[in-house]
């Protein structure tokens, strides 16, 4: 039995222990863990002293473009081998944000996320016919039982195989499935960091529909979602109608992020949505006709090129006509006329003439043509004569006379000669008129970040993937496929958004939204304020990293600029003397003194509207 004195002692001891624990708990809560509004999740602000982000002063020697240089210098990625990269913690946070944006937009159109294996059975590739067709880009391997596989570069075969024996009825269609995973392509020249890797992260999705209308609907939804995803990632991207060969129409669109470092060349219109690969672009050109006069044969001795000719005759080069002699796939001769200042679009020509080639000197002689002096008047018989449509309404031509050292001026279309066919043959250039709205077209380089494609029945037919349609007949699925380069998107964002000091992350994909920078962590007025602000921001749902290192202010500023956090909160003695901190907007460089008590509201007000990435 305890004495009353003993009871009192035990009670005191208990009260004391409870108080000590309570204080310790409150201390931990106060300094590190702040309950987030939602539920009971405890969240902690990140600290620079704990971050693995080894920064570099110098550009890596193998990097040619800004995104590659900056992602390495900011300690965000590291090369493991050619075309293989590790995503360090900061980059991984951004990648996850891109993936979240994708997931949200996919959910909105009922596309369902899943995960298929990376390894794909060679048997499926044989069935689709791509085991041979894919070539050396397909990374192949053999297991211990001599069974062949490929590391998936894309997953049409896998998904077609997945549904072919289970998705049976038109009633269950359409179905769209997607996954986000590493893809492998043994690129001939892996380069530009994350832009062209041999292992990279891709979101790829596949839709299975009962008919063309349903595919069209899925395709349009995906296309809209892809435009939104690019915008939400902070990218200026244009949907470009990919060259769909003989098929024509909008069966495939590539989203191009405009950037000088891009490998693709494109033509686009600012006034409307028109955009196309340079190869596929069409436009109206600015034409010029000569005054009407009688046809005249002029001796033009040293004029081998169009420029020589225009100079010799003292005329605008647009009045001249360039002749190109070709031989089509079947060996037939063709003469093609284009405006003197324009070039033949080889892709358009190959759609018209198949696997054509330019006539050799021997072939020119064989077909009775004179190099440098070919014209439409008096061409030898049996030659197919095709001219660019832009010349159709121009009656007066300056062209070769089909005689060495002679050209014609005022050769009159319809009177002196005729043309067999008018076709779109030339390379569209910036300044030509938009085919949709007539505004002046612009040219740019672009990074292909994503592509949507109407596949039709290519894989379902080859792999025997069928369903029972409403009319009781078995039909192959009509398929679409949709891919986004997740890791390439990250690089494209940096390519579009950086300056000489480093990356400028759009809020929507920034690894952290705010860097709190106490200039002196040992100063007893500075550190507690920095800590209090970080806690307040975390509580308000803002993603914060605190530069708690004992480094010089210059180093902290440089790192924050290089890593590109959208906002920096600089806590220094000077501003704190009048209860303020400095808030720097990384994108605009604007610095604002904000009273300490208003910082959280100020940043919430700035950041939250930018999170969706949909502002203009
Ligand atoms: P590219 O023409 O650039 O080689 P692709 O048209 O062959 O690309 P798709 O098959 O359309 O590529 O793949 C979907 C997306 O995957 C592309 O739009 C691109 O963003 C990304 N991607 C393709 N190849 C690579 C790569 N080697 N490294 C990083 N991302 C890639
Ligand atoms: Mg593509």
C-alpha cells in the first residue's frame, strides 16, 4: 500500500512525465510536422541540406542544348550510359507532376490506367509483322529457354493481345486503356539528354472501337486532352497534321512544342489553328506575272541557274520558272515546273511519282533534254508535264527554250504551250498565305512531345482481334493509339522556359513552388522567421523547400535560380528590420517586399491560379 505522501509523489511524477512528453510533442509539431488541412496527414517542409541535387558550375561536355545542360547542372538528371538517365529527386517530382496532369486528363475522358509488362513476347511481334519491320531500334533479348522477347518501344501488340480474347461484344465498346512506363528504343543517335533517350518514360494508350465514328470520337477526345495536357505543363505546343501519306486527312496529329532546339521543322499560322510539318504544309504563295507581250527567244549564254538568268534579264526571280527533270518509279520521264524562287517538296513529289529520281546527265540526253534550258514550249514527245498549281493563273513565263544557251520570255500559257497536270509541288515557306485563313504563315522548329493516331484495323486484323457487332457478325476492332513522351515533355518545358541563370519552372510542374532562403541560418532573427514562413506555407498547401544550408547568400541565390523554383522568399536582416521579406518571381525577375504576416496570403494568391497551368 502507498502512503498518501507516496500517492502525491506518484501523481507529481506522472504530471511531470506527461508535461515533458507533451512539450516534446509540441516542439516536434512546431518545428517539423505541420498537420495539413486534409485529414491527419503530417507534412514536413523539404530542406536543401538534405536534398540530393549535386549542382555543377560548368555545362557537361556532351550537352548541346539548354535543357540537357540545365537539367544536369541543376542536379536533376545524371547519365548512366548513352541514352540512359537517372531522374534525381527534383526531376522525379516534376515527372510525377506531369504524370498527375496526364492522369487527371485521361480520367476526364474515361481512359483507364493499367500497367502492362515492359517485356513483350516476340511471338506477338511476329503476328503483327513488326518483328522484322521494326529493325535495329527494337531491343531484343532471349531468355534461358531460348525464347525471344523485345523491350517494348510501344505496346500496340501487347494491348491488342490483352483484349483479343476477352473483349467480345460491341456492347462493351469503346474501351480505352493506357499505362505510363519506361520504353526502350535503340536509337541510332541517342542525344540531347532526355529528348532522345534509349530508355524513356512514355504514356501510351490504345482505344478499341466498334466503328469508324466511335474511333473518331475517341481520337478527337484524346486530341483535345493532349492539347490540354501540353498547356497544363506550361508548354506552347501546336497540333501538327503529320504527313499521312496517300491516306490523306487528319488521321494523325503530332503536338510540337515550339523551340529552336527541336528536330522538326514546321509551318504554322498564328491567326488560326493551321500547322503542319514542313513536308506536309500547303500554302498560297505570293505570285507575280509579267506584262503581256509576244514570245521572245533570248540568247542567255552563261545562265546555268535561275539566279543567273534573273540577273541577266534584270527581272524579279518570281517571273522565272524552274524546270526539274525526273524519272518516276516505272522509268517514265517527267518534267516539273515550279516558281523560280521555290523548291520542289520531295515528299509531295514522292506521293505523286512514287520512288522517283532526278534525271542523270545520261538520262537527260536519252530523253532529249538540255540541262539548264528545259522549258514547256517544244518539249520532246512522251514526257509527262506537271506544274505547281500556283503557276496556273500566270500566263507569261520566263523559261528554258529547250535549246542550249536560249531562254524564252513571254512564253504564253494556253497559247504557246500547255501543261498536262497542276499539282501542289513546292515547299511551303514562312510568309506564304495560310490555306485556312490567308494570314501569313510562320515557320518554327518543334519538339514532338506527343502524337495521336487513328490506326484502324492494322493490328486487330493482323492479330485476329475481333468482336461481335450488333448485326451478329464478327469484326476486327477499329483502333487508335495515343502517346506522350513524359520525359521528353520535361526537357521540352526546360527548353521553352529558361534563361542564362537556369531553369524557370512553370508552377504546374515545378519540383517545389517556393524556395525559402534565410540568408543567415545562424541569425536568431532570420532563421525563426524563415521557419515560421515555411510552416505557414506548408499549412496553406504550398510546396516549399527551405535553404537551410550554412552557405553564402550568393550560392543560395544561384542554386535557386538554376533549379528554377517559381518563387523565392528571401529572409534577410535588412528587410526583417521593418518586418518584411523579399519575394522574387523567378519568371519575371520581379522582387517585391512583402510584410512577413502577408507572405503566405501573397503567395497563395500568386501560386494557386497557376497550378492548373491553364492561364493565358
Ligand atoms: P521521333 O520522331 O521523335 O523519333 P516517334 O514519332 O518515333 O518520335 P512515337 O512513337 O510517336 O515517337 O512515341 C510517342 C512519344 O514518345 C513521342 O511523341 C515522343 O514524345 C516520345 N519519344 C519517342 N522517342 C523518344 C526517345 N527516343 N526519347 C524520348 N522520348 C521519345
Ligand atoms: Mg511520333
